[in-house]
C-alpha cells in the first residue's frame, strides 16, 4: 500500500512540474516574462522524465520489499 501512495504523490508532483497550466509555471511566466510553455516543456521536461524513472524505481522497490 505504501508503494501505491508513493507512486500517486510523486506522479502528482511530476505532473504539476510538467504542465504549463500549473501555478508554478504561470507565476514564473508572470514574474520573469518567459512563456509558461518554455518553462514547463523546455526547462522541466528532463527533470520530469528523470524523476518519473526514479519514482517508478522507488515505488517498485517499496512494493517488492513490503510483500
């Protein structure tokens, strides 16, 4: 059950970082003048993929260890 919880929370966090309609991207657009799409897709895309892989491995490890 802990693996599912970790997967859900990290998935939500990765989604928030990778969408141009999140509050973070919109605030960044307002304060810096950069487009929200540039911030979400160009800057955060590699970050999102990296943490998707890491959180998947973490969730799988927790599931395997706890079962």
